[in-house]
C-alpha cells in the first residue's frame, strides 16, 4: 500500500510552499508510540523539501526539563484543552516525548524547540498536537491496538500509526494553530509518507521473514 498525503504539502520554491513529501519527522525509536519531533531522518536532496532533518529543531530528549519549562508546557497544554493530569514529565521509562494510552503524554526535553526550529514553525503546541490530538484520537488508538494484536509492533505498523496520528493532528491544527505551525505539521506528514513509501516493501519482507 502506498500513501499519498491527505493535505496539501508545501516546499521551499515559494514563500508559502507547494507540494512534496519526505522522511519521518516525529517518528521515535521502534517500540514507542508517537516518538518526538527530535528524531528525524537525513537531510533532503529534493528541492521540494523545505526541511527533512529535524534533529536541530528541538532540544535533545536527554535535556531535563526545568520547573519553568514544565510550567510552560502545562500552560500550553491547558490552552490546548489537554488535562494536566495526563502529562508526565522527565520520565526515565521513555527515551523521547511520546504518548502512553494509560498515562498520557510522556514529556521529555525534546518538546522544547530551538531558535532554528521556532523559525520553521516548531513549537510545544506542534508536539502536543501530534501526541494528544494525533495519537490520542479514538480512531488511531483503535487502529493501533488492532494492528498490535494482528502483527505486533513492527516497523510498518509504527509507520502506519505515525502517519495516521499526523493526519489527525493536522486536521486539529488547521483550526487551532498558527499558519506557521500548521505548515510545520504538513511538512512532517509529508516526510512520514515519503519514508513509508520508500521503505514499506523492505519492511514487509523483513517482517514476513520473521513469521
């Protein structure tokens, strides 16, 4: 199965963009649901991509959030309608910011954007939108559980879930976030779609060989 982006994607050929798709942006390590934006892929060689490597858009996940940063995340979450009791900070049980269906958003240091990231539209809101309005969406949760039961936590399953969560987050963001933040999420979605389409046949062969 090949994916095509549900939403219009922008590029760097104009000020506001055009079309394109690329590598994973928010994908985390295998085995985690909804990895942070900080674990991106390599640099793009396609002129249609505004960016492809997200590693310098956010702090490293090893960064320990300060009291001030935690409060900033809490304030942002409240503004976005996310319950404070569904935020877990600086947990040692995860490597990157991610979503846990039992606990909520596991918030790590990579939720804080760098100056470069902010210029591109990266923000705390972008990450929370992906984790909460993406991975916490009932359709995504149902699809995730079904896939885990049928196939296990495979690379293709993780990629499926990340794309689906990104689409749900983008649908919410278009009504609630700034144009620059929406643009960032669109590019992230395009990146994930490209990575999926590039690797799905290889992943499925690897997964089939393990059965």
